C-alpha cells in the first residue's frame, strides 16, 4: 500500500508540479470554451443555411459535415501542424488545436441541428408563413427554438467528447493538462503528476457530465 501511495500520490512531487498542472488546467478550460462557442456557432449557421434548400450549398455543407465527422482529429492536427508550414502557412499549436477541434465540433453540430430541423412537422413552417412571417422570421422565431431544444442533449454530449480531445494538444506541444503532466512525469520519474492530471480532468469534466445527464432527463420528461 505504501508503494502504491508513493508511486501515485507522492506529496512532495505533487506540491512541486502543482503550479504546472494548474497552468495546464487554465489552458484546457480556455481552449474548451472557445472550441465550444466557435463549433456550435458554425454548426448552427451551417444548419440554418441548409434550410434554404440551395442544392449547391447543401452539397458543400453535407460534404463538410461528412468529412469532418469521418477524419480522426489527431490526423488533421498533425497534418495542419507539420504540413501547412511547407506551403508557407504556420499556425501555433493552440491555434491548430482550436481550428481542428472547433471544425470537428461544427461538423457534428450541423448534423445535430439539422436533425432537429427535419424532425419538425412541415406544418410548423407553413403555419409561420401563413401568418405573414418571412422565411427568415419563420426560421428564427418558429423553427430554430424548437430545433435547438431538441438538439441540446445530443449537442452537450458531443461538445463534451470533443473538448476532452484537447489532450491531443500534447502531441504538438500545447501546454494543456496532459502535456504538463507528462512533462512533469518525465522530470520527476513519478506517476504522481499523471494522477494530478487525471484528477484535473475529472474536476473539469464531471460538471459537464452532470449537466448533460440533467439535460437528457429534463428533456425526456418534457417529451413524455
């Protein structure tokens, strides 16, 4: 038991590397927030554009969503970080992580919002237009609130899954939690920094999990 505690909960090592882990927590939280805001906004915008019914535009959006959902984010991160400098475009590690994960979330969010739009009875659109609303007003005041409500539980779960991928930033030197923990582990030779990293992820994402579960139960109850 003493050996287990010494390996995973070494107090001296934890105290020494706690500031590095806390810095990683700050970077992770900041990245998670901007990724969620940008990904959801872009996904919602694309889903709204898709309601226009323009074939050429829908083909582009569908291709983007399918490719974005198919490619592993790690592959795209490595491609952007190590490939783009060869064509004269250099992005920092955090910027690459933001662009790739926000783009991936946008692809999933677009499909989630679109599923919400398509689940609405067509009469909802016709009723809105019959009352004199324009297409945009019907979209904004009638369809969008209902589609967004239907999309919330799935969207929260997907956002949670994507933001946990900020740990992929460790492969390109982004100083998020995992990067700070593995660096500290290599210097200390102890697993304690990795334990702190795991605890930090739990502290950040457990509240998201609780919120997601609450939203699922709340919306399920309203549908009943």
